[in-house]
């Protein structure tokens, strides 16, 4: 079960592709208590809980985050073995106090950073238009020294995808071991962009292979996640999108959405499936329970469908306008990712096959913590 708690819709950056509209809003403690009750009440005892702090920039409300974490840990149904708390931040706010809090509560720390300055500062600027790269780079380096894990989520779009190999190399040089590469799903991708994707992904794959050969493997999502799927026979039911059923996002207002990407302006209408005070709107939820459906007609006969994220409702919506309709671009992107991962595995399986046991177990990110 995945729950995302949006602490505020305010942010100190103005990233051009952000899907959360900025406004003065802050989650109240009363609403937070209702959300946490909802989380524990609606999670079956046999399922894990992934609870993420989100924004805006959640670290603008660090004191609120501390109070909510206390509410979680003091809840009568709290079980530290069942729940994992995470934090997604833009990386501009970090200090010893924040690092200590993250360590004390075993919070996964993920920074949204797009790469070196010529990439990062093109889209991720402060409100006055100045670039954020130097601040984020400094904070990442400090966090790496103080935290057990520092994850990075890097967004690429049609104008920056050519730099992906350089982006990966940048993070490796910083000391990052886990890199998530995510397409900007709000961008105007065209079929012309597909001409470069295969070549770029292959260059990323060769960097990935080099890290294995030198004994210092790194997790790269577009490769590792697909290798894991290939070895495990595809996505399992609980790994697919269960928006509005096994995944919920909460806006500061208390409105409930099926995914954090769909909060938007939080108007309580578009994508909204209820409110924490009045409950879920089951009529609205019907259109969101899409995890087990087939999508485009061609998906049903595709040999790669079990490895494909054609079930990702928010990505589908942003790229095609429908929760259950895959755009031609996203279809190509997924196919290319799967093929890149398969070819990468074939290169490495002879010499490093035993190192993919974590992939088979469904934990490919653990490979990045090992050295040959």
C-alpha cells in the first residue's frame, strides 16, 4: 500500500515541469491525524506500508514532518517492520538537524535533481530565476556523508535526454549509488524524439556495464527495474498501479487523490476521489481502479506486456489524456527500456550472473550496495 502525504503546496523552486500548482497551503495536525488513521485502517495486515512525504517542498515544513512522524510512531497500530517512510525533496534544504531526524527515524531520502548545472539550472530554478545546481550539489554531498542511503530522481525531457549519460556520470562522481531516471510526462514528446532514445539508452547501459566491470555497480532504474522483471517473469499484481485502491495521495486540504501526480491545483474535482473527513467517493473511484485492465488493443497481444508499465494511470493520463490509454511515445519508451535491459543483462550474465540474485528477489537496488 502506497500513501503520499503532501505537507504543503508551497515551494522555494519554480521547476518548469512541476505538476503541483503552487499556493499557500499547509497540512494541519488534525488533518494529518485523520490521514494516519486512514493509512492504518485501510492497510491489510499482510501488506507493507510505503508512506512518503511530498510537496511542494516538504522540508519547508520540517517541524510539521516531525510531528506527523511522531503521530505515526505513537499510533496504536504502528509496527516498524510494516511501514517505511520516505521523503522526496528538491535538495535545496539540508542541515545537521534534518540529517539527524532522517537517521533517527530511518527515513528514505530522495533528492529530485536533474544532473549537472547545464541540465539542472535549465528547469529547476529558485523563484528569482537563479539556478539551484550549486546548492543541491553541496547538500547531496553532505547528505551522502551523513545518511546510509541517498537516492536521486532525475527528470529528462526532449531537450535534455541527450545528456542522460553525462547525468549518470555526474551522479556517480558525486557518490550516488541509486539513480532513478524519469521522463517528463508533461512534455510535448514527439515520434521524432524516438530517433535518439535508443542510442542514448545504450550509452547509459555501457556506463552501467562499466560500473559492474570495475567492481562498483550502480542502480539505474531504467535498466535494473526491467532486468528484475525479466528475471522474475514480469510485474506481480501488487507491483502494478492500484490507484484509488492500493495507492492514495492526500493534499493539505484533506482531499484524496489516486496518485500524487494528480493533485495538481487540488480543486477537489479533477481526479479527486474523496476527502479524509467525508470518506472516499466510490462513484469517482470506479474509473481509477484500472490496475487489472487491458489497455490499447495491441497491448493484449504484445509479447512484452508483462514487463511494461502500460498500467501506470497517471503517466497514461498526462501522455494520452486517458488513465487506460497508452500513448505511442510511452509505448516506444517502455519497449526500448525493456530491450536495453535485456541486452545489458546478456552482456553481464556470464561473468556477473550471480550478482543478479537481488533482482530475482525483487530488490534490485541492493546490488548497488555491493562491490565485487
